């Protein structure tokens, strides 16, 4: 496969853009290096790169592109919005329409507020929870990514009784001390952390279905117990549904499990591919937010007509009852094909799948938490990634990410992907 134009562009990018990329994982560091492919066009499940190679895409821009690239209905909505002016700085009816749609789809959102990214949404839920409870500490689960605000860029300490360490230069030790990290799916570790810090904890931050060390579902009762213990401690439960909302059902993971958090952060899919975030929850908590309450949050671009129109159009497409069934069917076909191909070539893999999202781990073990995911074979994943890319399959460049299906993938696309995987496994076994 000739990728010479991507190489030229990446050399140029490195002169002007730090690391050549505007988000670190795009630099292929997680797959042993290589030149990132520069895409120039997307349509449905496909990409074309600057050398005119065609790819079937499973990155879906790290989740948002559930309706496929350049969906005509969303494109039209964006065009219409653009013709009417892209940014007003005043309220618009679009914001009301979209807020009502989100509230209807996710009943725990009694009030919402739009922001511009998942990072902003999560960051603000933390501020609001602190304002409401008058407490400062936050509990999070190891390996879960909640955006890049300081407070969530904190690693686990060495056990539930220790506070965190900064995970990035520039995050202060003081900030890290506000965060306690415990293993996902381990309710006793969570209980232990609350026993020590419970009366200082403002909130626990939960990805109800993990998307950031691959797709990992909560064990039975885990979310219910987290809710019970957190509320007993007088703290709030925040669901980070930036990946999960509208990915698995029309609504959010909280509906799949029948459990309601106090606050929810949203992003990705709800923007139909445009920049967006939103947060919401119980009225009495949300009324902490300015202009009603003392917790400040604002945004020049927040609720802009383009993102609102794109998001509304995207959710309208997802209201079709066939959507999630189709994603599930295609996901099942892909999972089965990959497992069969891997077995045929003696490659050990574990596939975690929920409907149209899955992760292929190079291991023979079950993956229930971050430590499990860390132990999977990174080198093999890197090899697999590059072999798939050479066969025109665009995956996320990290063993910790998910493959996301779109409503535009077809059975033939999945078949072609399985054939590519079979080729990759064969090569890996040589
Ligand atoms: N929360 C989760 C669960 C995410 O996966 C991400 C991004 O990957 C974020 C928050 C941050 O969202 P954004 O990249 O839009 O700031």
C-alpha cells in the first residue's frame, strides 16, 4: 500500500504542530509507531486517504460517528444551520429542542446544560458536585478516561488508603491529593476507600460501561452497590456517559441497567460529529449552576447552532427502532468471525463486545478491570493494527480502545474485515 503522501504530510505536520498531531493517540505511539494515515474523505463506513487508498473505518472518530461519515441527513442539517449563521451568543430555539430530546431519552436529566466537549462536561459535573456537597474529594476507577482536565489526570495511589499521583506534568500534587482511584468492578475496594475517605468525598465518577480500557461491562450489582454505598456516604454519583450514551441504545447505559446517577456527562455521539458536550441531572443539584447558583460555568461556543442541529439530526436518525438491532447483529457477526479466524491460526484473543462496540484483546484471560487490560499483549496488538491497516481496515491505534460500528457498515464490510483479520492472524502466527 502506497502511503507516501501521508508520510510527506506527517513530516510537514511535525514542523508546525506539536508531535504532528492534535491529540496524542493519533501519533500511533500505542502501536509501536509508524506514520499516521492522513484521511481526506469519509463516506458511510469508508475513508479515503491522501494516497487514494480506501479503508473500512472502525475508529468512528473514537466514538461519535455512529451514523457513518458524511451522513446526508446530518450534512443537510449542518448546511442549513450554517446558512443561518454559525454563532449567535444568544439563546436559540434549537437549544430547547435538543435539551428536550435529551431529557426524554435520559429521564435522570431533569435539567441540562450544553458545553463543547466531553472534557468540559465531566469537569463541570465535578465542580457542581463539590458545590452541592461542600466536599472536595473525588473517587474514580483505574484506567477510566474522563477527559483531560487536571482533576481526572490522576493515577491510582498504591491502594485504596492512598491518594493519587499526577498522571501528567503540570497537574499539581495538591490536585492529585483530591482524587482516590480504585479498581473497576471491585466493590470491596470501593467500600474500603469510602470507609477511609467517605465523609470527604463529593462524588464518584463512573463509566457505567467502560470504553477506555476496551469495552468492559460492570459486574452484576456493581453499579447498584456503587449507588447505594455512595449515597450512604452522602456523596453523589456521576456517570460519564460520553462514550456510552446513544451508543448501545436510544438513551444511555443507566437505562440498560435500570440505575440512575445524580449527574451525567455526555459528549461524542450527541454531536453527530461536531464538537459538543452536555451535562445534567437532578434539579436541586443542577440549580447550583450559574446563573441560578454559585457554581460558575460558561462558554462562548456552548449550544452553538451547528452542534445543536447536527446533534438533533443524529438523534433523529437513531430513533429508528432498527438501528441498535442492526449494530448488535453486525457486532455479533464480527465477533464470531474474529474469534473463529484467531482460533484457526492459533492466536489467543478475548473479545469483549456489547452490541456495536467491541475490543479484541491479545490474551486468553477475561478482562474485567484495567490491570487485566494492561497485561494483554501490546506488541501483538501493534502488529495486528498495522497488518489490518495494510489491508484497508482502520482501527483505533491503541489496545485500550474499542472498535465502533456504524449504521452504515454492511455484512460485506464485516466479511471483508474478518478476511483481513484472518490474514493478520496468519502472518502473526508465522
Ligand atoms: N469521557 C470519556 C468516557 C471519554 O471517552 C472521553 C474522550 O474520549 C472524554 C470523557 C473526553 O471527551 P472529549 O475528548 O470530547 O473532551
